[in-house]
C-alpha cells in the first residue's frame, strides 16, 4: 500500500529510507487519482462492505459441475463489473453449440449478465438477489430441478480457490503485472486439476 501514490507525483511521505513510515490518515485515495509505483496495473479494491481495500487483481475460474475440475481461468484488473464480464467471456468461449448451464452467486444476478448468457445458449442458474430489487431470474429458471442442483454444487468452486490460496501460493502474489499474474493463476489451477484428478481416481 505504500506504493499507492498520487499519479501527479505529490502526496504525503513519511521519513527517509527505502521502507519509510507512511501516514495515510485523512488522505482520500482512489484508482482515479492514485497508482501503484511498483505495479501500475493493480487496482485498489474492496471485496465487500466493511472490508479493507487492497491493491489486487481479480482471478476468475470456470468449473465443471460434474467433476469439480477447472476448465477455464481469467485474470483481470479489479473492478465492479470484472467478475460478470469475465464470466460471460469464458462461457461464450466454450466450444460446441449444445446448451449449457451456469451456476453462480447473487453477484451475477443482473439483467445484462442473464441476457448475455441466454444469448449464448446458456441457462443462467444464478442465485436470486431480490433484496430491495427485482431479480433477473424468474420462475422459468427456478422451477426446474436442475436449478437447485446447480445452486448446491456451485459452492464447490470455493474448494479450488481455498487450495489456490493455501497450497498454491495465491494468497500473496509473487509476480507483478497482469500477464505474469495471469500465468501464475492459470498454472496454479492446472496443478489443482492434477490433484483433483488423483482424488477422482483418474489415471494409472
């Protein structure tokens, strides 16, 4: 966070030295006015209300519901629409013309995302977010038994992210720049798939 400095070169600084103390109290910082001096592509991002904002990237993974294997990954700059945009990009890139389903949490319950999936011949098994708003998911989706199954199985993706953070080293990145971070993210989930295949009993 000490590298997150005003783009115009100003801002407060602490004492001298390479690892000097820095006082950010009362200083307004945003991606529009500030930038990391060590990793300019990293963005200040808060995962949820009340959580600490950190400089980071967003990693996205697409999981096969049947076996729990990761079939696609994307790494993007952090942003409010990045998860939905990456989700659509991964689904539209899937080969074949047969109909697919996609299970996802409430963060994906938006009109544009749901309509984008349907245009791509994908059934949007997205959790309904009807808190003080109207959900984009209606009875034509929720009435099917497969919707409940997708909502239950989709949570298995957290096993992959948990493994990537605790075993794969993704909790704290070792690289800088979107291209290198994307390589690390993809390689980590490739290793996760190998571990998963062993668990499934696939191979010699």
